[in-house]
C-alpha cells in the first residue's frame, strides 16, 4: 500500500509517521515495550496522549485524505471478526495508553457506546489511578448515585445485584494512591496487589479496609477474577501495613 506523503497529508506529521507504522503492520511492537524487546518503562513507547490524538484523527474522516482513509480502513479491518470502530482502534493501545485514548473520545461518540467500551476494556487498564480525577470529573462515572449499568455485562450485573450493602471492601495500595477507584471484596486479593511489579511504588504497602453503600458503586467487574468493585466514594475503616 502506498502511504500519503507528509506534504500532501491532512494529518499531522506525528500522525503520519504513526500511520506508516500501522501500514507496515508492526504497530504492536512499537506500542508495547515487551513486544519491542525494550526495557519495562511503566508505559507505552508511544504515550497515551499521542495514541489518543491518532485515534481522534482516525475517527474524524474529515482530517484524512484518500491515502489516510485507506490506512484508516486497514486499522478498522485489522481483524476479520465484527467489531466497533472503538474496539478496532483500541487495538493500537496497550494497558497504559488505552484509558487516555478512551478519554479522548468522551463527547465524540455516544455516551452509552463509550461506557460499554470502558467496561469491556477496564480489565486491560493498568493506570486507572492516574486518571481518577478526570474519570470522576469529565465522565458519567462521577455523576449520580447509582451503578453505571452500561459498564457491566449480564453476569456482572447479576453479581452486583446479589451483594448486600453496606459492604466491606479492601484495597492494597500505598499512601499516595489509597483513594483509588478499584477495590475488592476479597482481602487476600487486595494484599497481593502492591507486590506485583506493575503496581509497585516507593513506601510502605498498605491494606485499606472500607465500607461502601450501593450508591457508592460505579460497577462490579469480574474480568480478572478479582471481585472488583469500582467505587466513586467509600468510608475508610482502618489500614494495616502489608509485609512484603
């Protein structure tokens, strides 16, 4: 496939270079430091804001010329199985660029479609805490006093409906991220989290115990078998140092 020249393209130079990578078919190795054989950097080689900018341009056909449209279709048709445009474009992202890319799409796609995509991608996101304030401030997650049903599948909705509130929840974390959105009803799962390499931080790991009412719950997520409750609010009960 012939890619458009940088001079004739209606997209930015950085987007043009990225689309050339997509056209060659080796974008996973660029976005994922493991696949690229690079040192673990707690983030993609191409950062989330850049991936989000590319995604926005791909969704906005008016910014692409004929060559750009051809590249866009190559991305959208990257898989033969049926999928939405959001799903297809998110395949360019890893667990650190996925959420900022989604946040770029707030207000640019239907709210229900966006929430469904967020729920489906939630288990594949490893930097929720970085975007906590933006999620609560710019999206429906911080609004209202009821769970966001669009973020859950039928099984997750059924599990949430079976829970008794107020409920005891746990979070394994550090002092600097104890106010996160992700909690679990399983104490042992919470204890292991600060020991995982991708979540390690400086300082003493802590086990936070709290209570939550149904109105505090954004969603129940079962994608990683972590009995995860995503909470907009909680009431802290106590904390215990975790021995590593």
